[in-house]
C-alpha cells in the first residue's frame, strides 16, 4: 500500500504540462479545486473527468500511476460515503431497515462527496507529479510575495510545504524498511484481526517517529551550517518567467471556470 502513495512524488519526463510555470499550475489547481465544489449536478463531472484524462495524456504520465494514488484513500472515501448516505435526510425514502433509512438526498450527497474526493486527489496529484519541489517552492513564494507587505511569511510557508512534500517519499521508504525488519522478527501487518494489526503498529510507529525527528534535526543543522537565513537577500539560479504557453493555459483554465459556473444553471441531472 505504501508504494501506491504518489502524493509529493515528481515524475520526471518531458511534456507541455511539465514545461509550464509553477504559478500557472498552482492557479489551475486552485481553480480546479474550487470548480469541483461549485458543481451541483452529475453531468459536469463527466466533463471534468475528460479534462483530467486529457491533461494526464499530454503530461506523458501513465494513467495507472496517477490512479494508484487513490487506492490508499479508498477507506476514507468509503467512510465518507457511508456517513453521508445514512445521516443526510431529505426527499423520498429509498430504503429502510428498522431505524436505518436511506433518503434520496442522502444518496445524492454521498455520491457527490465520493466523486469530489476522488477528483481532488486526482487533480492535486497531477500538480506534484509534473512540478519539481524546487519549482513548486519558487512558484508558491512568488505567488505569495505580494502579501509580504502585510507581514505574510511567503518564503517560510513555501519552504515548509516543500519540505513536507519532499519528505513524504523518504518517510514512506523508511516505513517500508522498518516494516520489513519487523516482519523478519515475526510481526504480522497483514492479519485480518484489527486488534492484532493495531498492536503490531506500535513497534513500527516508535522507530518511525525517532527517524523523522532525527532527519528533521539533521536538516536543521545542515541549513544552519550553510548560514541559511530564509528568503532575505536570497538569489535564484533560475528566474521564473511566464511564457506564451502559460498565458494560453491560463485562458483555458478561465474558460473552464466559466463553464462550471454556467453549468450550475443548466438543469440536466
């Protein structure tokens, strides 16, 4: 399951999406996330899925690689679906068993939330897969730089987000090594007994936390030894600049947002 987590991983290849400026992709991702929650019918989701598939295709990223990032979240999606289907009331009663009732509005809301979670993971995975951590840091910092005048810590925020994303694959690899070491000593992480699996997680979490704190301390010492002082008087080897493809992408994203807003008033399903 650990190998299925793609969040924070960068897929190095050449494509139009990879060559876009990080700010363009951040804006597109933000508008995409807003658009998901603006949809109030099912048919626009078909258009959104088609757009995601097209973007994945031109990104030269295997579709299976993107979809496997959804697999670790299947239980969260299922839990959200069940909570909404049984606790949202409204409309006609579709099914009843003693005190359990499934309403039409509950079923509709459950499907909406499940689709939104899947699309949210899908869309944000494309951002991290097509943008290197360095470019992502610079993009976040540049996008937030106008707010520095009111005391907003743009560089610090960008640095923290990038370090967090960067260490996700590292911690996953560390977790895999610890699991294999514990399994060689008789630990059972694949048991169907939930209590047994929970007990076996204790000897896994303790060395993982120790390793995470040790890596954080080593990183802090390395940054201090190199006289790191944040974004103050810091120069960049590669200056970000918006090119023609970036403006074309921004226009397409704007058209997409307008379409989503208009779709709220076109009643189909």
